[in-house]
C-alpha cells in the first residue's frame, strides 16, 4: 500500500503508514528527511503526574494512526485512549501555490496531572554535514546564531547537548532566552529546509539539535502551561518549508513573519533613547576586584578605588579616538556575583559618583554589570563572608524562588562552590519586581548610564518555574515572556519615575525576541557559539534595526579558542562584531592592556596591543563615519559572495579547526534606502578579493571612513577585484 502523502507543485510530504513518522519532505529533487532506520515518532509528549514525576509518551506507543486526506490538507489521528488516555490529531495544510506547510496539533488526555510539553513534529535530517563529507549545515538560533557543520564539534566541547529541564543550564536552545528566535534550518545543495514556530506569544520552548540514530534530530519542543485533562490546541502553526538559497533566505522568511507581530520600534525612530547610543561608544570592561577570574575571594585590584582607572581610560579614549562606555565588573559592595543585592558599591557611593562625574566630564559613559534575577544565600566571592541565609529563612523567601516540578529548588547558572549558593527568583513574583527595581533605582541615582541588570538571564530568559502560588501555571508555557516583560516594564517605570529615564538596561546574550524593545543594548555571546560551530550574524540579520548591542565581554572565549595556534583570533572576533553591526568591546587586564577575554587569567600573555587598538580605532571610525547609516540602525541584507582571500584555520581546543576566509563581509540597507557592502580583513597582510556584483557595471569603493576617497571601479563580468590592506575595512556602494 502506498505511503500517505500530501503534495503540491513545491513540496511533497510523505508519512510512514504504521507510525505516522515524517519520512519525506521533498523539494525539487531533494528529500530533506533522513531514511527511517529506527523507530521514529511524529510527536512526543511529556506528562507529569500529581507528584511531578515525568511520563514520556511517544506516538510510536500508539496504534497505527488514521490518515484523512482532503484537498490541500492531511489529518493524522492517533488514538490511544484505551491504553494511555491520550488522543492526538495533527493537521497539515499545504496550499497549492505555497512552499510552506502549516502544522497544527490538538491533544486530548484524561490523565491525572498535566501535559508539560510536546515535541512536534519530529524532524530528522540526514547527517550530511561537511565534517562527514557532505555539504550540509544547520542554523541553530542560540547565541545569536551558529552554523553547525560537524556534530562532533559540540559533542567534544565542554557544552554538549543536554535536554533542557529544570533548573536551566544556560548555554542551550532555551527560548525566549539564549535562543532569541524560533527557527532552525538545514541547508544542502543550494536549497534549504525551514523549521519555524510562528508563535506570536513567544511561548517557552526548547529549540535544539542533536545526534539521532537516523541522522540529526531538529527539536521544536513547546511547553504548554501545564495542560490539564481535556483538549488542547496549539495556538500557532509550526511551519515546515523549503526553498532555494541559504540561511539568509530562511532568515528573511522568519523576519517577514516576526516583523508582522512584534511591536518593537526601530532604534532610528525611537525618541526615548539617550543620544549616546548613536555615538558608537567602545565598551571597555574590567573588574575592580579580583584578577580576571571570578571564582573565590576577590580583593581590590589595580582599578580600585574606581578613580585609579582614569589614566588608563584617558589613554585608551585617545588611542581609539572614541567615546568609551566603561562597564565595571566585580564592583559590588555586597559581593561580586551575589545577586540580587549589589548596592552600595565597594568603598561607598561617593567614590563611584566621583568616577562617573570624571568620566562624563571627558565625554565618556559608565555602566555596571549586575547578575540578574537570582538569589544568593552565601557567596565565596568578595571577602568570602557574604551571607543572607538568616534573612532568607526568617522571611521565608524560598516562596519566591523558581520551583521544580517535584517541589524541589535547584539552580545551576553561576551557582556553585567558589561563586555563590542560591536560587533563581521567579520573575512573575512581586518580590522580583520590587528587588530589581530597588537596586536599579539606587544605581541610577549615582549617575550611571547603563545597567547590565540581567546578566545570567541569557537573552533575558524567564527560567522555568512550577509554583502556582506565583500566579502562573504549574509548568513553563506562554506565561514566561509576559512575566519577564512585566518585570522589565516595572523596572522601567520605576526608573522613569525616579528621574532616570535615560538609564538603559541590558542582559547577557542578545535580548530574545519579546524583549527587543525593552533592552536595546546587550552583552553579546556569539563567541560561545565556537563551542558548537561557526557563529554567524543571524540575530543581526533579523533584529539589528531594533537594538544596539555590543561585542560582549567575550567570557571564556579561550575555553574554545587556542590563542597560541590562532593568534589573530581576537581580530577575527572584532571583525565578526563589526560586520554584524555591533558596538566593539575591549576587556582589560590588570596592567590596563587589551586582553583576550573576560576570565582569561591576567598572567596569560595578552595579544599584541598596538595592532589591535589601531584595528579597533579604524573599525569604529567607520561606525562613526560613512558606515554609520548602515551599521548603526541599518537593515542587514544577504551578503555578496567574496572569494580569493587567504583561508586560515581557527584552532579549537578539542582538536578541531574552523576554516575562515581572512575577509568577512556583510551587506546593509540604511533607513533611507541606500545600500552598502562592508569588507573587513582581519589579518595583518593585504588580501586580494573577488566580489560577485552581478548587474553592476561599476562599484564605488571607499577606503577612508570619512568617505572622502570615493573611487568608481569597473565591475568586469559581474566581478569586482579589490585589494584590502591588512587589519582594515572598506565600504562598497553600488
Ligand atoms: Zn514562579
């Protein structure tokens, strides 16, 4: 008997008759789905009983499904009411002229407890990645976007895939959070599979990938607000589509949908932001206690009292010819990494105020790191004696903490011996709102311009909580994003009311989709993507117009990168940030020298100073000059193909390498509609490149950031040939 199928002139979807598994998604001559070798479900459900214990139910546990084909649609009905008290109906719509299939699911259960999450549909693609001789690659939406070309890369790293469970483990595909958007792709042979959740409520999800018996499993797992017995219909469609092109084409599809539902306002149109956000300050970050590594006791260092850093900063400001946003770490008078209480600053408020005034008088800015919505009972940082255990017990504060499904309280992110012991505070509680607003107000009153208030809330994630006493459901779901937005709105309103509307807030990693408007400047974490694969500017492509993020403190960049084998790696990271349109950032060591990253020990030899500083100065001159309308608030377009530059291997510590062209490129459109390409050479020697510019007879090449040296160069047979000096950028207008 022929396998059930649903097809139009673009796509063919095929299913296994016995299990309902997705066996085929054919676009042109390519089937994107791996052959079924093992036992593949179409859907998996996770129930929890009254005590919180999990029961995993797979559609392969059901009797063979019933297929009902209609014109342009298919229903697949799974019925295990008699054995499991569960029914599932999946509906797939495929309009005749569309390359998108829309998938919906309705579940009905009569079980005790609740339905916690659904993974739907199970998509398994072949492992034809470059590392095993194929040409395929995945785009993963965490850490601003990572291209996956080798499954072993992440499996060998210190951050292998693990299923997301309470408590959250941080560097993973938790959405909205470290994963900022809701689609995955698999591309091969010039065409691409798009697997997106078009969910305007930004419901909590796991969006991941991992090795599967048959290939690579692409995971879209959605949490359901603790679905009780009865019927539940997913409120949005999951979209499986295929098209020609690469991940930019897929991102364009997602951007069209995202912009149709997101209420964030473009930076260029906002009147509520301070003018400095358009001045392209360079972020300079360093700790004022400790020696570049955060665990254990932290004594004042070379940068304390705060004012002692001024000579170093003045010199840097001159060398970089830029405004600086000085962003302090380990400044808290409580203890570093001991949230939520940070105030007063070490040494008292007067010293920090004096420092802020001194920076402002030199046209620089001051920001502070905080540590997000967590609670600290004891901290090993600072003098090692910080202890709020008695207050925690006395006020029964455990009732405000994120609780696990079995009534347990645990915390993993920046929590443990050497740092702190505590919990995550549930963002839905009044306690979270009051304490976060209270600390923010105290900070703002000292003349601070920027508070990275939500460090450790990656992407400003609302972490999982199962405590209904907080006013939300008994499991993660659609409540997370509104709870966090409510918290952000409360802090914002409180700052505005206290006369600090100009103070901006940010989080660690790029702000996830629901938080774009509230968090316009954030501490990026693209470099953590080197633990999984190749970072790409997918976040910038989607959302750059709505924010002004910075390169980040590059925490633990040398965990993945071997700086001795690839001494140009910092220049590569700077070039990546530049072509992504992000503010540049510098991390200092105790001598006031540019260092590799935060958490690189200060005894590690720093990178060569002068070439890197000169590179940063040149790049920021573009951001402040002729590149400004594009790199600051512009809209990213698909880049032109660039070939010919030297290829260099970035050495990854667990024995792998990522080959990089010495010239990175991006393509932008200004809000006025002009277009420009940027090319940046991160090596210290010239590169001759060939750039595909079909449809143009000539291109305007600009090598000076002032824009003063425009030269029209002929484009021959659709190709522009160009020399690019070492450690420099050029701009091309067409
Ligand atoms: Zn809660």
